[in-house]
C-alpha cells in the first residue's frame, strides 16, 4: 500500500496542485472580503441599522472562528492528510457564503460568517503541509509565491466584483453568486490531488512522527513567538484593507462604491506582484548560496518599513496623493508576504510540526483579522475619521520589523525530541 501511495504522489502534478491551492485561497478570500463591499453599501447598512461598531463586528466575525479552529485543523491535516479534509471544508464554506444572501437579521449574518471562518480554517495548514512534503528549500519560496498571489488576488478580484454585483443587482444576489460560483473548484481538486488519507499503519506512523515536536516545544521557541508577532502585524494591515478600505475611500475620500472597489483591487494586485517577485528573488539568492534566514529576514524588514508609508496617506491633503500612498504602502508590504510565510512556517520549523505550527501561526493571523476589523471600527467611532486606525497600522508594522530582527534566529528554532522521548505518554498527549 505504501509503495502504491508513493507512486501516486510521484505522478501528481505538484506545481499544478499549488496553482489549485492558490485558487482555493483566492476563493476563500473572495468569500471573506465580500462583506467589506456590503458594509460600504447604504442599503445594506440601513436594512440592518448598522453602526460603525456593528460593521466592525460583521467584518471580524469570520476571523474569530477562523482563528479558534486553526490548531485543530493543523492537527487534523498532520494526521489525516490534505485532500479530503480540504474538500469537505471547502464545500461547507461555499454553501455558508451563499447563505449570507438569504438571512434577515444581524444574528443570522453573524452565524453564517462564523461558519465560513470555521470551515476556511483548513486552508492554510493544509497548504503548508502539502508544500513541506513536496518541495525543497530552494523551491519553497516560488511555491509560496504562487500560493500568496491567490491570497492577494482574492481581495483584488473580490472587492470590485462584489461592488459591481451590489451596484447592478443587490447585496443579496452578490453573496449568493460569489458563494456558489466557487464550487466549480471542487472537481479539479478531486481529480488532481493524490489521496493521502492514511490507513491504520500510516496513521500510527504519523502520530509517532508528529510527536517528536510536541506543542510545548513550539511554545518555548522564540522563533514561533516571533512568527506570531510578525503574522499578527502584517495581517493587521492586510485585514484593515480587506474590511475597511472600500468604506474609507467612499466615506472619507468621496469615491463611489465602484471606484473604491477598483482602487482596492489595484492595491491588492500590487501586493500580489510584490509577493510573487520577492519569493522568486529570495529563492534565487538562496540557490546562489546566501543564507536562507538572512535573505528572508531582509525582505521582511524592508516590507514592514515600506508598509509604514500608509501614514502619509492618512495625512494627504488631496485624493490623488491619498490613493497613491494607499496603493504604494500595501504594495511594499507585499515584500513581507512570501518570505514571512516561508520563514516562520517552513524554513525554521521541523517538517513533522508543519501543520501544528501553521495552525498556531494562523491563530495570530486570524486574531489580527478580528482585532483589525473591530478595533478600526471603534477607533473610527471615537475619532470620527480614519486617521487613528492608520496610526495603529503604523505602530503594528514597526513592531513587526523589530520582531523580525530580534527573534528570527536559527538557533531559536523549535527542538526535535528523541524518538523514545517522543513516544512517552506526556509527549503524545501534546502532539
């Protein structure tokens, strides 16, 4: 059985599957960020009588559920593989996304958004488990660059698509169409991805392997805590743009909803390009013999500092300059994307803990989504403008750069236990 499975894996088009994973992430982000267009729609706001704080909670609800289930999903894919857990969760979130257009109360809106976040929690742990098992260090940046492009193109395409559907039909139709359209992705996934669901013998082997890096080893590693900080700080900015940028452009800069969707798309296209090029460039430098940790850290620090230029947009006196700094700052922070993902989820992390660590890191990312959407709504409420939310972004990006410099060190990576120690009951319970 093991020989047959390895033969199937060898025949698998791994780069094709990475493209499919990128498309899956793009669909996930489209379904998450469709709410950002809705909370900028006056008809949606009036139907549910939403305050700025209410809109913040609606924008953040997906991310709270997403964060809570990251660790369980990481544990799941470490032991039960990628193909079937991903397929089942994908189906559930698309149905829930479509159901958002059928509800009639704020409570029901929150419920379906929570279900979307819970089901989408599988996406990142499954992807990193797949890349860790299929790609060498000199290929990981390129694989992650392709994958990261999907994450940026989701908001880039989803924001104008949602705005166009709302303007041409209604917010209800927008949610139904964007939710159901994603189901087309399931067929190529089922056909292209090798079945990696384990039999009993394989499951026992996977449990032993995963137990050599238990959760406690991750929690005492400065690298893991550094990753939690950098993921939170980067994601705080990205999630602000996904949830509040259309509303900011409409309410403070006077753009129409369609124009706001277009400029949001341009910003995320910039991130996608920067993420793709920086991942490819880092791989080339590593292939030439440069240290992988130093290379990826350098891209991250430059990206965090570049993203801090968003504060210039907050104080810009003209619409054109505000739009310029919005696009430029988000594009520059794209330098962080791929190399942060590679460094704190693959390069410095033992393979046997990829799924568990990725789930742990995604808790920070998801927490950033919840905090960014809700805190920005509160800061908007007390400051009556978007200046305070952008000052908060500046502070978090500075923290991300500092964490990268101080904590990302090879000698502080999580330790691997000896096999006999890993098989002890204590370690197994944490694995």
